[in-house]
């Protein structure tokens, strides 16, 4: 069998189906049967494995698994609906994404583990968003990083208007400083018939205001259409109040 590149180490031959110990040119020992040898199954399994793996494989992509490099064809379709992706200009097999930081927007190649984490977050498997950042500096300076509801520096509008006090005085003067529901003259409040979030442009118009005492104001905000939840949904709250005040 020397011409086949293997040498039999077993001295005793029994039959075609008895395993014999053989050694290849590279020094790998392996069992072989005479019947397999005659049928052409005489290759060293270790050599065969080496010849089909790593850089010797037809599927070799440059050792991307060891280098933690994501492949475009494997991962792009999983994130392209919410991320900008492209093929690496220097290697079309590799994946690149844009940095999430709007002040950067640099194209870079993330690690495969980063892509997996982003996919898991998109599918609500992981907590957090695991967005793509090209550096730690970009991550911590991004207005979205670590924010649950609002970007960094965002000032939520709480409905306050500088001219509200002047508007309230004008509404009370028009209503002769009386609650338009019960006639009380103490603890009066200028109540917006339409919430500030509903009609911010006309919020300073006294026609959308009415004078109520604290008790009636609290009652008004408990009625459907004027409850805080209704104001969030941009429902007008004044219809019932106007009807009752004129009845």
C-alpha cells in the first residue's frame, strides 16, 4: 500500500473485514479494512478533515469566526429594515453599518457578537437596544444612548405659559370673580375649556377659559372629556361645562 501513501502497521491478516492499523505520510494512525482499501476508501480521515477545513475549505471566508467579523449575506437581512447596511468596500463578504450617533454617521464594521445582540434586542429577547456605535466616545455622547423616553437635553413641555397669570386675571374679571358653576367667590381658578395641549395657539384667548372654584375645577377634571387621560388623547373638555354654566 505504499504507493497509496499509507503503510500498514499490522503484521497479521485475517480477512477482508478485519481492521488493520495504518499510518499516512503525515504520521496519522488510523484503522482500515482490506475491503475498504480495495474499494478506494483508503484516505486518512485526519488528513481529509484538514484538507476540507480552515483555509483549505471552499467555504473559507478569511477566518471570520475567529476574527469576530460579520458576513453580509448572513446578517444584513436581519437588520437592514432598521439599520443602514452595506458591503465592506475592501471585502464584499463583510458587513458594515453606520454609527448611530448622528454627529458621526461613520461606516464601520461591527463585531459579529454586536450584530447578534442587536438582533436579539430588536426581537425583544435582550433588554436595551444595543445600537451600533463605532467607538465608546460616540456611544456616550449620543443623545439616544441610555435614554428610555426622551433624548438627552430634551425639555418636556409641561404646559406652562409665561402669560398664563395675565390670562387668568382677565378670565376672572370677565366672570365677575364668581365660579360659573356654584357661584362661589373664593379659591377661584381660571380653567381652560380646551387644554393647552389641545389648542396651544389659542391658549391665551379668554373665550376658551371659564372661572371655577377649586371644588368645581376638581369635579370638572373628573368628567369624561376633561380627565387628564382625555387631555392626553387631545379631547376637548369644555362642552359639558359650557352647557351647565348656561343652564
